[in-house]
């Protein structure tokens, strides 16, 4: 039946719309009705197949279009490489009609001329079928190049992982982009935990800053860097290595490659050993500031001594006793060294430090990350302070002698001492110096509650408080601190900020809330935050929780005595301080 004029005009409009859409999307579009005859076909079909114009006219049969398409070079459709298959023309047409009858179908196939096309078919609910052909040769080429690049990267990574030499590569932002297995074995991490991270996320900030300063200089100048150093692995072994850093890439996309050549076998040769130990020839009597050496087979000992000659002799003596020893004479290098050792999983059995080095280490950041070092410094400082206090004429000796720590806040019978006659002798009025801790009897000595979960820090606080001459009790978390405060309000509470069960801030808030319900019973215990945290806002958070003062670590006996004296002397009763140590 012939179409009416209105239907013909509508068909012409629909044809122009489909042709415009095909041109805009750069695809070929053919629409079939439910009887599998052509409704409209865009001219772009000829970009793919040179078929006669009549097979694309409205009303043309699907079978005729497929036959013409086969003759125009579509014999390769259905193959894996675009080449003609061993299939007859009729079988190929039947195969394509079966695909045409599917509700939805999409495939990417290669034509005989090498181009790749995406064939898509979608049948609508009214039976109309829309078929499209898209040239995806460029996308396919990029996919193939990407696959090849991925293959090359995998091959390069495989080669790197089979190298005995540790190798790592960083980008311009100094993030790890390539690491091999030998490098990952140093910190004992999987590559996925290293890639994309910076040195600061793997080692301490001081050590990371040292690494990145060198790497940034190599990136900026292009001048290679090389040094010899000892590298501590996670398994505790030491690799004597030549470290080399080189720049690669192009301007705007530079990388720094660092390799570590293990020369441990060479370093252990007699000639090399003789050359190194020749620097330590000196009078053995110089080790007088260190304790006598006993058998130390297998122990790892760090010697911190500002006198390099004396330190070298001490190391020799320790090695002769069977220990592994190394000396450092600069306070600025100690924490960086321990950061590297910690990152490699290397544990120390002991730290020896002279009085001079303990003074040099005061104020150095990062001590809290290394409890053995922190403890060694505290022990040396406590020994020095106690020695000074023992010879200080302005104070009674009975107030300075270390006393055993009672098991409760109330003074025990073993802690009783004769009452000190008279008032505490006054000191000269020096500006900025806190008054000394007042003289006390066994009944009114300052009582300190310590809430600290770290055993090393517990020992440190115990030593200092014994040297100062106060009674104290140690608990392991904030909840126990609140409970101990409720049993008997202490004069002093030392509480760690980061503890299990309840942290220091929560414990402080709990105490403050409880104080409001107990007016008249020492309604306010002054709280002083002692913390290693130096982040912006930490001080404000401490005060917001109810603390009264702030003391930063490292805490020396002098600092601790000064703050206790300040708060003890500023209260009408013997005051309290809550020291939040972290």
C-alpha cells in the first residue's frame, strides 16, 4: 500500500533526524521494523561496507542487506582476526539473522582491512530493532598499547624482583613508585604497603627528612649521590652497602632511582677491618666514664658519648666482650639512627649514655619513640640530680633521699620518717625560679597518683618521684586513675593521654564531673598536661578537658620538681597536679 503524503513527510523527517544523529555521533545507524525490513539507514553505512544503495532503502529486506554486506567484505565477521572463515555465504547470513533476532547483542570485531568495529543491536518492546556500527580502531589501538605497556612493566618488575640489589624509584613528589623484593625485605613490608607512600610514613620524621633532602637535591641538580652506610634489615641483620642515587626521566617528569649495593663480604675482609679499627687506637684508660665491661655475648649496645676517642675505646671493649656495639657522638644523629634501626626491626639490648650527652639530648624531638633511649637519659639525669640534691645545703637530706613507693596513696609504715623540725629554709628570691617543694612530714607529704600504661615510663616516673621524695602509686589506665582518685583524693596524679579503657582526657573530664558532686573535699585537683604531642590544638584540647597547665616532654627531674613546686605552693592545701604523659 502506497504511503500518504503526510506519512511520506513524516518518514522524510525521521530519516533526516537519524542521519543527523549518525553524523553527530560518527556512527552508522539502521532501523528495522518488526518484519525485519529497513525503515531508515544512515549514509555512514557506506564507510564500512560498499553495498548497493537499494539495500539501504526503506522496505529493503534484512536478508538482502546481509548478502550485500557479505559480498562487500564482511566475510571475516565472527573470526578472531578478521580473516574469512570456512563458512558458506548462506551459513554466514543465517548466523547473522540469528544474532539479529536476539533482544540485545554487542560485539567488537575486526574487518578484513584491519579496522575494528563495534556492532550493537537492541530490539525495542514494539519490535523495532536499532543497529549501530562504530569504528573503535583508535580505542583498540590504545588498549593494545596499554596491554603491551603493562606487559613490559610486569617484565621489568619481574627482572627487578630477581635482582639481589635493593632498588627503589621515587617520583618528583618523593613517593615510592617502584620497589623490588630486595628493597622490601629491608623494612619487612610488602610492596603494596610501600608504593604510593613517602619515607615519612615508613620511618621517623628525622630520618625521612635526611633521605628526602638528598633525593630532592639529586632531582633538582641531576648530580648523582653516593655514600657508604650500614643498613639494618627487619630480620636484625646489618648490610654494609654503597648507596647510589641517580636522576632519570625528562624535564617536568623526573624520577630518582636509589640502589643499595651490598659490600658486606668486602667489609668483613681483614684488610678492611684493619683499616677501620686503626681509627680507634687510643689509651684504654679513656673509657673511665663508662661502667666496667662484663660478658655481653650477642647483645646490641648503643654508646652515646660526646668524646669520640673515649666512645671508640668503649666500643672496642664491648666488642671484645662479645657484644655488637656502635657509638654516636652527636645528639642530632641519635634519633635518626634509632628511627632507621626501628624501621628495620632491629632491637637494642642496652643504651649507654654519658652525662654530657644526656644534657645535649635534652629538648631533642623524637625521644618518645624510643623508650630505651628515653629511659637511659632519665636514669642519667636522675643520678645527676640526686647527686646534686644530696649536696644542696638549703634542703634537709631527709627530704631528698629516695624512698620506697607505697602501694597506696596513704603513707605506709615503711615510709614514715621523723618530722622535720622547723620550717623549710628559704631560698634566694630568683625571678622565674619556682619555689622548692615544701618540707613535709610523713603525714603531709605530697601524694602522687601515676596513670601510665608504658612500663618503661612507669620506671622513669618512679625514679624521679623517689628522688624528689614524694609518695606515689602507679595505675595502668584512666579508669583505674578515676577509681584511685575516688578512694583517696591524691595531691598529684601522673596520667598518660593515650591509654586503654579510658584515655587521659576522658579521665580528667570524669574527675572534674565528680569534683562538682563533692564540694568541700578538695573540690579541685589542679591538672597539668605533660605530653610529647606538639600538634596544633593539643594544648587547647587539654585545657578544654579541665587541665590547668601544660608541660612538654622530655620531662627532666628539674622540670617535674619545678611544676610540682609551683602547684604545691600555689594551693591553700597541699595541691595536686595531673600529669598527662604521652
